[in-house]
């Protein structure tokens, strides 16, 4: 069943939706995804040479997964088959593999099998597919909106090339919409329609990187205008078609920073209503949800901190849920985390502690790692005193022993626990021990089994901050 090869012209004749009519037919018509389809890229080269290997295309709705499958169908000399994971079962998979095996043996012709929404295939269905992919009876093109590391069997994933498609940029969507307005053969060209700049901006903002959504909204707005006997599409027409008013929000300008700042400060100020307002506002305006999730992960440590150590896990889980589920459902995960962070007790002790440690590092220098803490991986190093004198805390009551860990010349005292939430309880034992913090290295060596232990030499990599935006 060669689903796509005959569908492009038929779609135009049958009056199919604008998004279907405007689906690109060649790689040159394809807009966006330059990171995987740019000139000389692996995927583009394989398609152009008709030497495609099994691939998994992972990306949000409207990013071009099915379009790429259609382009492959139109370009390949292989037989192109399609299965939908929402309706096909193990029997269907085996039937396609049997036909492909017979075709390959009889006439030497390959089969490319496209499976839309492959994440919906259960383990049995994916296992049935695996032998055909492994021996290349079929070349698999799987499309999924969900993280394939969680939804596609590891053996199947390991035998496929994985390409991640990103939401289309506003520039990409503007190109697609303008093309649809001017294309007389497949689009709205020849109908003398014009689109206000603010209407175009709202259209692409609300599309959220989804080309199909943008074209569906454009077509709906055009039908509304033409029903009135007019030819000019305004912002009000687009709002009417989308059933959503325009949210004033410039993702490249001050509003982006202002709303993000207000969002974080509302969490910091323990106001869940305000935090939810700014979350809804950013989502409604098409803000990148991963940016929002990153700010929440930062806030969990910067503002909640050790007053509720679980807050960081909640924020990270929301980020992972966003990657796993995607919008619009993931707004529930984000909202849950936002409310949790806003209601949690607040402490910025760790924020101040790392700032103090950095400040002393800059003012006093790094200092030499105490000899008893240095790694002694060779017996000769111990003869030089390296690693000698280290006391293994686990050999002592309470798994703690008094000894110096800071380099000589540094005063420490960076961490000052707050009295909020769980932090006093977490810090109680440390408070007592900190009073005994020694000024000099210990005089007696520790157990032989751990004296040379510790981390390998070399500085640990510094954490990479999210440099997209400064902390509001």
C-alpha cells in the first residue's frame, strides 16, 4: 500500500485541508529542521541517495515527521508501506514483513515501512517488528511525539538512527504561512487574500511550532473573511478562528524577561495564584515550556533550597514529565510543581553559601589541597606523605571524625543554615560539629584501607549554568 505517492495530487483535487495540500513534496520545499536536513547532513544524504536506513523521527506535532515520510515515499524506488500504531496489530506487522520478504526475494526490491505514532505499539507489536528491521527485510521509518527512550524497545531503538525534530521557529512558520497565501496551485493564492502583520504574528505565536496548526488556523480565518465577502484577514479574524485572544508577549523583548522575572518572584514570594497566572500567561503566549521548566529547577534550589529538599526533585520531575508527555497535557505537571514551589518553605542559604565560597576563592585563591586528602594511587606517593593522615569517617562513631578538609589559608564559614522548614533539622548535627571544626590537620593517620582513597586527581567540571536568561 503506497499511501503517500499518489496522495499529493489527489489531495488538491479532493479539496483536502490546506495543511494537507501544502505538505512539501521535496526536501527543497521542506522548511525548518536544518540541524537534521541541512545540506550534507546524514539524513538528507540518505534520502537523496535512496539509501535510507531505519530511522526514528522524534518531535512534537506539526514538526514535519509525516512530511518527511511522504518525501521518502515520493523519492524512493522501494515499495512504501504504512501502518498506524493506533489501529495495526501484531498480525498486520507480520503480514507486512512477509510481503516484504517475498518481494525482496522475488524481485530484489526493498520495502520502507512507515509507522506513525510508533510509541503506541506495545512490546509484543514492537518485538514482532524487530526481526524484519534487524535483517533489513524492511527499512523502518517510525514517527513519535514521545521520548523513544521510554516508549520504543531498546533493541529496536539500537538498530535505528534517531533524529530529534524541534518545534518550528516563528520564522519557519511565517515562511510556511506566506507560501500558503501565495501558492495558487495548492494554497490560497489567486483568492486575493491579505494578512495583517499583527495577525500573522499572532497566528505563528499561537501555533507553538506546529505548521499544521498554523495552516489550519489560517484556512479557518480565510473562510470567515470570505464568508463576509472580504479579502483582508485581521488580528480579530485570527483570534476568532483560534478562539483565543492575543496575549501581549514578546518572546524576544522585555516582556519575556518581565514575565519570567515576575513568575520567579511570585514563587519566591509564596504566592501560588500569581505564579500560576504567569505560568498560564507564558504558555498561552507560546513560550518555550522547557525554558519555564528550567527556571523552576533553578528556583527549587535558589529559593526553596534545604527548607524543603524535595522541591528540587519535584521541579526535575516536572521537567522530565514535560519531555515525556509534551504539551498540552504537561501544563498539569508544570502547574503542580509551580504550586508546590510556591507553598514550600523558603531558604536561600545554599545560594548565599556558594556565593561566599566563590568570593573567598576569588579573593584568597584556591589553596593547596591538604596532603592527607590528596589521592595516593601509587605507593611511592605515600612515601612522600601524600594521602598520609587521612582519617576514614566510617570507622568512627556517628561516621564522623574531626579533621580539616578546607585548603590552608581559607576561612570557610560559607554555609549558614536558615531556621525555615526542614533545614534546622538537617543542620542540627552539622551545627554541633562545626563548632569543633579544626584549624589544623589531624595528627594521627586513619585506617589503611581508605588512606589512599578519594577522587582521582583533576578538578571536577564546573556546572554549566543555563545561560539563556539571567536569574530574575
